[in-house]
C-alpha cells in the first residue's frame, strides 16, 4: 500500500515511488457526495485538497458558529441587563449615600440645645439629652457597601462582556481569512481552536452571569437592610421573598449536577461538574500514589506487631499454663493491594471519560503539522454528529502509514468505532469506498497483527449483504467464489 502521510521508518519504503491507483468514478447519489465528491485516487485521502479537509471546514464552521453565537447572545443579554440594573441601583444609591454625610439638622438641633442650656439656669427645667452627632451608623455603611458593590459588579460584567465580544470577533476574523489549501485552513483553525479551549474563555463566559446574579442578590440584601431601618415588618416580608428566590435559584443551578438531563442546566453546571470530577480524579490519583508507601509501612509494622503478640502470648502461656495460641499473618495479602490499585486506576479512567502574531502562528503550524492533522481527524471522528462526516474521517485514516507515530497515537488515544465507517448511499458501497475502509481498518490494527487474512477482509467488506462485490463480482451465483475474488483483488 502507498501512503501520503506518516511514512514508516524503513528506508526502503521511503525510497519507493508513490503509485496512484485510480478507480472508476463513484456515483454521486446523495447530497453529501455531491457537495464533497470522493477522492479519485486511493491514498490521497489526506492530501492538501482532500475531501476530509473540506468536510472538516464545514463541520468546524458549523461548530464554531453555534458556539460563538451562543456566547454572543448570552453577552448581549448580560449587557442589556447590566445597563438596566445599574440604572435602577444608581437611583437607590443617590438616596443612600446621604446617610454617610453629616446631618445638618442634627448640628442645628445641637446648637439650639446649647443656647437653651445657657439660658436655663434660672428656670431649673431639665432639658432632654442633645442629639447624637455621629452621622455614619454601621447599618448605613452596610447599605451603601452592598449597593456600591452591586453596581461595581454589574459594571465589571458589562466591561468583560464587551471584551469577550471583541475576542469572539477576532477569532471569527482569523478563521474567515483565506488559506492556500483546505488542509492549511484546518491547521490554522486547529491552532486557534486549541488556544480557545486551553485559555479559560468558556469559563469566563460562564462566570459572567454568576457575577451579575451576585450583584442582584447583593442589591436585595441592601434593600432588606434599608427597609429594616424603616419598617421591620416589610423587611421580614422581603427576607421571605428573597429566601424563596435563593432556594429556587440554587435548586435550578445545582440539580443538573445529579440529573444531567434536567432542563435547567447552564454552562456553569458543566464547569462545576468538570471541577468536581477533576478534584475527584486528583484524590483518586493521590490515594493510588500513596497506597504503595502505606503498604510498605504496613508490611514493616504488622510483622513486628505480630511478633510482639506471639512473644506476649508465649509468656502468658508459660505463666498460666493455657493452650498454645498462634497468630499467623493473613495469606495472600499482597494480591489485595494490586487489585485495589487496578480498581483505583479503573475509577480514574471512568471519571476522566465523563469529564475534553501571524508569522509566529504560521511557524507554530509548520512545526505541528502532523499533530494538527491528527487532532483535526480526531475531532471529525469523535466530536462531529454527522455520520457521513465521521465516515470520511475514518476512511482518511487509510492514508496514514500503520507504523507511523500518528497511527500509534490514534490506537492509544481512543478505540475507533466502526459503526459509521460507510457513507450513506442509495446505490450501495462502491469499490473505492470498500478499499478505503479496508485500508483504514488495516491502519488501526495493532502493530504486528496479521491483518492480511481473509477472515479480517470479509469482516470489513462482507458483513452487510448490501455491499456490492466489486461490480461484476456481485452477479456471481456463488457467494464463496465472489469472496475469493474480492480477497484476491484486495491482497494483490
């Protein structure tokens, strides 16, 4: 077989010229095949203009559009709400900040008190105590502190929302720029998309609504404190309403952590779940790392303890003449820790499965070509929902050399599911697609496996009776002779 990517380390294979195996044109009987015609040459599935990169561009644009449009709509709502809320809160602050200023009426009353006291020596009338000139009470400080903090948080949310919208616009502009080939576009998009997922942009977008919610609850707390000074009954009623709102809010936010299908799920829930699972994974790994040391200490301490117990029992036997008692360490204990370590490793894997300058960028892309190829194909196979796109990604694996580093990474990262290996077609599977399927299966088999066996070929190509047996072979009356011809063609 001839490969265009991931050549083997064998020098003889490097020196061998590439041979193009052309096949008859496939029938374009579906909208997907009309939009993305199959590659005419076997082994060119990962060329610069191959079909897989065009499929990748369409699916990546659809994914990015859905993601960025969702972020943009959320940020637009936050900007509108932050503006309205800041206007409402400012009206309250205009009244409350006066509580922090000196009370001129109190100073006037104090001056009158002094004058009356000076002229009251002859009458002997006892005057009431003078008014308190302390103008900033602790409750007034709390009210203003809560309301000013609330306004500040809402303004911070508005500022960060504007910044994130600028980041989204820059990301879109980078991906809309032209590229010399579909493969080069895929490389560039992978670099920017990996940076988008590596930096906490999604976490920030999820955090902004929480900050605005905190601002709203702080404002409610300030309203309660303000009403408490005026009328305790109204303050208690507002406390009851606010408590009901808090309970409802926490319930809607936290219930999806245990019930994933709950309709009240938000992006924050995904971030919380990832954080909780990350902590759980760290705890399990720390326990697995500390387990050998614990077992080593146990192996040293337990025998000493048992030896002391034996000596104590022997002395007791000599003194009171009782029947001899022996204590033996449990048999087969070393096997239990190994099983426990395996269980911890399995738990870590399960939790992990649930939780995934232009010149400088061009240089980075050039240095990571193979890695970006692999990550792009991996994204198509495991993150795209369209079965035809998944089939194109799987069939493109046939252009990777089975002994290359990229093929080894694919075998180690995730087992490829072969359910969607064939594109949908009204006329059945073509000869070229059958060969691409066979090459992809051969590439993904472990190194050293005897994949060139008739049983494996038949499992790949003949597991569905609808698959045509290489055109003229299908008209044969004997299925056994047809299988023989298919195998001879594929192994020739």
